[in-house]
C-alpha cells in the first residue's frame, strides 16, 4: 500500500512529509492493543467474580471460553504487529491454565 502522492512527498526543509500519518497509525494501533488488553482483563475479572460468587447464574464454561477468545485476539494482534514476546502475557494478565488451554479453540456454532 502506498500513501497518497501528496503525503508521500517529503518537505525538503523539514523532512516531516509522512511522519504525521505514521504517528497517527502508531497511536491508533497502540490504542487498539490497549482496548484488546482491557477486554481480556474484563473477561478474566468476570470469571473470577463467578468463581467467588456461590450459586452464580452464568455458565462458567461460557466465561472460560470468552476469556480464551479474548486472549487469542490479543496474541494474534501482537503477533501481527511483530511483538513476539507473548510468554510474559500469561503472568501479566494472570491467565489461568484452563483459559490458556482453550486459546485458539473455537466453539461449534449452533444451527
């Protein structure tokens, strides 16, 4: 993908032709990665609340799968960005083993 011609030209005096556009892309990428991380944190918190609440109405299996799906999205996004150091994410987000076992495993869709 090439930038529009007007953005691709560099200002000979300042050298800032395409830098503003690159900065905006990097800022949006960082923001999206932050949102994905917060989604995972919320899913893990919901699972912990369920475990701490006797007689909870929600299906625990559904909560585990939701957390696994959100962890998978975070891992894929980081991989796409070239961030290959995922080994620390399990401890950073305190992802339980049962959730990690389901990362990348998808539920069958009901007809």
